[in-house]
C-alpha cells in the first residue's frame, strides 16, 4: 500500500466581541499566513462564548481546513 504524504490541517483562532468580529479575526489570520488562503473554504471547529451578565462579552472560534 502506497503511503500518502499528509499535511496537518491548519487552524486559525479568532476572537471578538461579536461572532462577525471573531470570524473576521480568524480569516485575517489565515490570509496573513498565506495569501493563497483567499477563497478557500473553512469549517468552524469550535465556537465558544464568554457570558458576562446580561450579555455575551466575547466569541472565540477556531477555523480549520482550507480546501
């Protein structure tokens, strides 16, 4: 059986006061690492919110993929 060379899946973490801010932060990090990441599709692996009563104070997301 032929062994395929595999690259680890890249992940990018983003944080922000809103979900949109967190997504923009993570996408910006993906593009900053490699401009070839523009136009690639990513999956949200994790979405965590920090709640400070009575509202959400921070969103943290992790994007993965790049296909």
